[in-house]
C-alpha cells in the first residue's frame, strides 16, 4: 500500500507518481534537476578557473581542490556573486 503523499509531500496516486519500487517520481525528478544544476555549476567553475590559469584537472602534481576551494571561499562572500548593475 502507498501513502497519499511521499515524505516530501508529493501526491502518490498511481504509477505516474511512483516507480515499481515505490520511489517517488517527483522526488526523483527534483533530485535529477538539482544534480544537473550542480554539475553545470561545477563545469562553469572549472572553466572559469582554467581561464584564470588554474589547471583544475592537473594530476601531476595533483591539484588540491579542497585547498583551492578553501582559498576561493575565503576571499568570496555571497554578495560578491551578485550582479553589479
Ligand atoms: Zn516526492
């Protein structure tokens, strides 16, 4: 038996709303959308860093991406990312 809604409040009326294993299709769609958005942001960030001369994919010697992220985050606040005009 299915509940009327998933744990995120999506209606669960029939097979259009959930998979055979009971997973909510709406949640799955949301998760895929978030994943795509994050992947796109990661690619934009990688390209922007490369344009600044940082070889993010360098493996010899390997670039420390956590260290790079910490350095970037240290000099960046949310408001820096807003449009200036
Ligand atoms: Zn759901």
